[in-house]
C-alpha cells in the first residue's frame, strides 16, 4: 500500500486508465504543461504526450463539445471543467445533449465520457467558485454522479467511471486535495453505486458525501467519547446509482437518520435519501429524519462566514444529540 494525497490520486487514476487503454484521452484548461490549476494532473503530458493530453481554450462549451464528439466516435475522453460552478456555462451540453443522446439514438451512440471537476467550498473562493453542485447533476436523467472522499476511492471510482459506457460527472472536493490516504498497489478498480460503511454504530446513522464524510466521522468519535452515542457513518460515494440497499439496511438497524450535506438545503441530495427512507422504513424510525446542510444562500468568501454556513462537526454533534433527546 502506498500513501498518496487526494491530489496525487487524481493524476494516478488518470494515468492508470490512459496506460491501460489507448482510447482514453484527457483535455481541459491548463491541464497539460501547467499540471492543472490545483496541480492534479502533473506529469501526464510528459508521460502520454500532447496528442492525448491537451490544453484547451477557456471555453467550457468547447471542452465538452470536443469530448462529446470524441466519445461518440470511439474514444473514452476525460474532460476537466476547472470549477464545478462553471458547469452552469455548459449545462445545456451536459443536460440536453450528453445525458440524452444515447437514449435518443436508441443506443446507437455510446457515451463513455467522464467530466471531472473541482467541487465545494473550503478555499475562500466566494459565491461563484465554491458551490457544491452535485445535486444539479443528480437531477438529470442519463448521468452518473460520483463524489469520492478518499485517495483510494479517487483512483478506484475514476477507473470505474472511465470504463463505464455512460457519461459520469466526477466531483472532486477541492478542500480534500491535500489530504492523504493509503491506496492499493497495482491496478485499482472500484464499483459505481456502492456506498461504504466507514464506521459501524448502533444508535444513529450518519449519511455523508465528499468532505462531509471526515466531519461525520469526527462527530461520531466525539459523540462516542462525550455522550456514549454509537454512530454509523455511511459514505455514499456515488449519488447515481444510489446505493439504497446500504442506506436502508443501516438506518433500519439504528432507527435514526442524519444526512450531512455540503450542498444548499433546498432540493439537496439528502432530501431524496430522506424521502426513500421515510417511504420504505417509516415504522422502523425512532425519530424524525434530520438534515444538516448549508443554508439556501450564496457562499461567502470571508473565512469566518464560510465556516459558519458549512456543516461543522459541532453542528452534526448538536443535531444528533437533539434527535436522541
């Protein structure tokens, strides 16, 4: 087992798939000679050359237009949109073209396309560069949606996304880039649509995604040490496909559900999880479902204000204590 940062795992995951399959190409703004604005793609140009690792103009529409055409003609492109907020610039391409063309052609056009993007807050970039937008993608039929929380999952889930026949939006939480973790030696391939139980407990189930997984785990440790509350922590890892089986089995066992979401509260992914649990496990619940989210407001750039609006360990601990009375 090697230890890599989340940032290094991105480059390692792309390199693994480019080494394995010559049809895999990579393109985006400043991804080649500069190694990416977050330094997630350093060394790829030197290893695979300018034909397969390409810098593009500052045009999200152009990036995805080229990637869409490449996927339709037999390549397996990985396209980078620098900040997830910028998906708004090319959302017609994503939601009306990439997501629907395989369906509209009755499967004649396959779409093995991965769109990578840096998502979420934590760098004090303000309202237009800090949004957590995975719920946008979750709402569009035809897209698969991935959000890894560890370096190992970055590599394994990226490999699964590249090998998938459908378009995948791959959300990398930018505040995790410097975090470290062990990754398996050799080729590592995971499975889309499988959540992971990061911590097993008996009293409450915390369901989290991306950067919120580590906060949920820290909150679970505090609850155990300070209150004797035993919490399960489920890392969703993928929103589409959604691993409802793991969610339901863990909530049924504990009788309580708390979702921890970086996205704004209104129409966040936790609302879908809550509705599924309420419909399937209503008589197994011992307390109302609780959602810990960011408020429905633009994200501030000031350090103290950004920290205030995001779900924190303290907020998670407080809400769990409330739901247990």
